[in-house]
C-alpha cells in the first residue's frame, strides 16, 4: 500500500463522484481485475489503462487532450504490479516503461466497459408520440432566460427541461421570450453556435416580394424537414415568433419517427422501399445549387430509425433504376396518405414570444396557408447541430455531479 | 402537331443545352418512350413526368420549388396522348386531370433515368494520392481573388481549378492571398457560409497562454481530422497563414483514403476492425462536452470509402465489448505505423498568404513541433460543409452551360 492520500486527477474536465470504493485488485501482465465495495467486478486492459492515464506525460494538463503517442512506447504496455493506494485510487506499475500511474476510482467506475451500459444510449430516452385534435406541444415559461447568466441556476431551470423535451420528444415550445427582431441569436447561443446557410445566420419566415423558398410565401407547406438537399440536414431548427396577426397560418408538427413506425406496421413494403430508394433532393436556385441523394427513412447500423428526410417541394427528379420508379411513387403516396391523417399532427398557433425548437432530422413541420393581407406573420429561424444540444445537456449533468461531490465533501 | 414554337420553361433555374432533338414518341397510359436524333431511346413514367412538369400548377414560378401535392390528384396520372410540338418539346395530355403539359427536351435528356449515368457520381473523379519526400501540394495563384466580383470570369478562373483539386484530391493550396487578420472570412464566403463551432467563426492557430486545444500550443500534432467528436465532423477545413517565422512547425498532409487502402491491402484484419469498432471521440473540456462514437474508417452503402475519423488526442476511453479491446488497439497500432511512413505525407512550410483548403472527412493534417520563441506562427482557420463546395462548383458548371446555350443562339 502506498501512502498517497489525495485522489489523482482524471484525464478530463468532468466530475466523477465515488459511487463505490475499490476493495481488491488482481492483475496479469495485460489485464487488471478489481472488486468494488458493492461487489461488482470490473476488468481493464493494460493498454487501455496506459493510454487513459491522467499524468502529464499522457495528457496535456491545460487542454486535457492526450499527448501520448502509443506507437512511441517501447512495447505493448504491461502491468508489473497493481494495488489500491491510500487515497483509494488504483495504482499500477507499467513495464517496460518503468512508470507508476494512478487512476481515479470514480472515473474508472464511470468507464467500466467490462459491465458496460450502452455508451451510445441516448442522453434522454427517445419516446415517439402521436398528436390528434386538441394535442399541444409541451410549453415552458422561458421569460427569465435572457436575464439569467450562462450556466447559472436560473438558466439551468429553463434549459434542462427544454433540452430533455427536445432530446426525448424532438420538440420544445418555449414561451414568453422577447419579440425583438434578432433576439433569437442570443437565445440560441445559450445552447451553442448557430449553423448558417445560404438563407443567412437567421432567416425571416414571412411573405416576401421575391421569395427564394416556398417558406417565404403565404401558401401552405406540407410536412417537411428543412434543407434535405444537404449531406447532413441541420439537426435542430428554431422558429421564433415575432408577430402573428394573420388569419390562418396554423403550425403543424409531426413526429417523423411515429409516422415511419406506423408505415412499417401498415405497409411494410412501402416502408422497405422508402428505406432503400435514394431520392434526389435538389434546390436548383438562382445563386446556389444544392443536391443530395438519400432515402426518406434512414436506419442506423442496428436497424433503428436514424433520421427522416421528407420534403416534397425539395425533391428533384428521381434518378433511380427504371424498375424502381413505380414502386417508389407507390411508397411515397402511401407515406403521404399517413402524413395527412390527423392522428399524427399537433396543431397550434404561434404567439409572439414563442420559440419552438425541434429535431429537424426527426420531426416534420408544416403550416396552413394564411391570408397575407389580414395582418403580419413573422417568424425568425435558425439552425444548430444536435451536437450542441447534447454538449449543453452533458454540461448540466456535469454540474449536477459536481454538486453531488460538493455535498458529499461538506 | 401543336403550333407552339417557343420551348417551355424548365422546373429549375439551371441551363439545359439541347444535346439531341426528339424525333419520335410512343406512349402507353403509364409510360412514354422517345427516340432522340442520335438514336438513343429513353422511357419516362407518367407519374414522374407529371410531378416534374414546369407549369404554374406544379412549380411556384418564383422559387421554382414544387407546389403540386401528388396526393391531391384524382388518381394516378396517365397519358392520353403524347407528341412532339413545334418547338421540339414533348407535349403530353394527362388524364383524368385533363391537363396538357410540355417538357423541355434539354431538361428531359439531362434527367434520362432510363439510360442513367450514375447520378451520385462525384462531380470530379476522386483520385487518391501518396506523398513522399519532395512532394508538394498543387499550388494556385489566388492573388486576384478578392478583387474579382462574385461570379465573374476572374473569380471563376481561380475558383474552378481550386474546387476541382479539393473535390478530386481533397486539397488545394491557394497562394498570394492577403495576410490581414480576418480576411479568411471574405475568402471563404466566395465558396459558401462558414460553419462556426465552440472555437469561433474563425479560429486562431497559434501558441496561446491558456490553450483549450493542443492545436493552440507549440507541440507536434499527429495526423488527425478536426472535430471528430461531432455527429458530422466538418467537411472542409481552411487554414490561412498570416505569419510564419518560427523554426519548425512544418505542415504535413496525408490522404486518409490512400492510407486506408494501404491498410486494407497490407493488414486486412486491422482494416476490417477499424471499419467495425466504434471508438469514443470525446472533448470533455471546461465549458463544452462533445462526444461521438464512430469507426475510424467508414464505408458507404456500396462498401466504398466514405470518411475517416482519426485523431489520437480526441479519442476518449474506448467503450466496447471487452473481447474487442485488444484487437482494436492492435488495429490502431497498425494504422499508426502506416501514418508514420513518409511515403504518404506531403510536407510544406506555410508562407504568409497561403490558404490550404482540404476535405476534413478524408485528409489528415499534422504539424511538427515549433520553437515558440523563435518567431511567430499564426494561422487562421474555419470550417465549411462539403455541400457548399459542390453547390459552388455546380454553379460554375451551370455558367459554362449557359455560355454554350448563348453561343448556340448567336
């Protein structure tokens, strides 16, 4: 037993409470096995431990990014001795390097790949939903958001449930926000940087004299995702209502995953076709020319729903095998019939100060036509990547862990 | 034969020269077959023609986006009559709609899916490359770029070969550009909007007192892509040299696709492992927390190389099946041996006014350590999406087609 009494650093800036203590350790040259105070046993590989050490030869202490180049080690790192030190850390002597390195038990336990929870599980469980008459999106009072300080409790009290709703249901409706034009940028920045496009940093959704998108007219828009013409269509969309005094223009939102699941159930052949046929999405505009090919329903490596890419007005001429064309259109029309069914849609009228944030790779949005001369309807919008919302939510989780550590130490 | 003598519009803003004339047409209710003046025969489906018409009931004439909702048609559109009109356009009577629609022959020929060229073929053929001592990146004199007008001949003369190099080889080196800080933004905007990140709109690559990335120190950086911790790491990276008077700091570029191909050849098992194991990429920093899981080598649906995601200093602790861990590290070390071989690398020293633009999902970049007190080394960087470069290049192709049509009409 060594005499260290202070826990070693972790290789990152995160906070790792001690959920269980290390009680026993056994090792062979290439593996170590530890027993925790709650009886769990975890094995770690020597090479994994070596490259995830937190000392200054492995990690740049300022950036907490790795500086070790594994290929410069004299040989595959092996364990000469393993023990639990006076602080409760795992302490290992590596050969042939002749280096003693210590591992924080909270960090080790949180990265226990031997008893792994699914490391790729979503941060918040994903729940698909249906709408129907009278259904409304979850609403959150966000009136204090811009008066809060980034990272403070007031901000967290608003952002945490909003991010959970977006991660889980794909959608949150924040209410009572300012209606100053441009204020969306400061609001979005509470989550992360905005992803600009050829439509600008923020885009104005209102009837314009020379529209470069059907969104900028007063006509109805069918259920769609934005920018399906991109290699990766934006992960999140924000729509912020500044004015709304027109007749019509009701907003519609559908869970694209729920629609896809219903199609799989009711018309498995159409579903299979839409996961296979690569449609041509195109916006061959005056000054830009965006084209991308993708199926309307994309599955991940495990066969789970990954994203939908549906936007009738941004489909270009289908270019696929001749024999696939009629089945493709049959499947498309089966999908369109589902999209028109009221059971999937939630409908609401934007009030000034409303901000709807939704997953643009999962949800579909639509709007009814409105009477342009009956008043003003002005939304401002922007895009963010889903990375930003996950990063922001992980920071909230980290702050909660830090408070737990603080409470334990008091 | 109708008496129309002017060609109909096309459903987009593109330019479609008449490569061949329509000479004969035959139809059944759901298909039409045309013979062109060069003998080619092309078939089109009735429903495909109907939804790709260019009239005002199908396409919003201002946005050229579709307004037709197929599901509102009374039935599957069928062809009652098909003929070639006086302008050379295909003219079709649709039932039960009772609507006559005309199709531009240049547009029809360019979207001939019955004799399809691969619509997803890259805009410029992709050629993998190796480096080796003395190899340098292609250099282009871009001194006139910021004095040109967007879209004029002078801009096209600089951008066209640069975009071709980036699309084909993944890399272009533009030289003799301004060295004013911030000028990168105006340069990048000639291609498209910048993708900002938590490191800013532009980021400064130089040794900083409180670095939040190893890039912002003077240490060597191993071959890597930027931001592998994102769901979609940026498609393009720009690095613009403002100052470089240090000893060391030579830049290194490798074609990640060439390295992956060499690995597939020399160590197929390591290659297979790296296409399968999902590494954890993580940047658990002070104020952001980005995590993504992906294989280091990603293949598309056809088994072709899609992207590489390699960055040793942004790999977090691997969380995968226990039995996969040793094979994963063995494969990683095989890859790292290849990355160190001089045959893959091109090396060069940044001169002030150089701008290197490269595909950040294909190329790896690295740099030697430099002596921070021997002078100044200051690069500014930014990211764009690959969509932007493709859109910009398609606009150049469109301008070329428009000039061809203009020349034919003169």
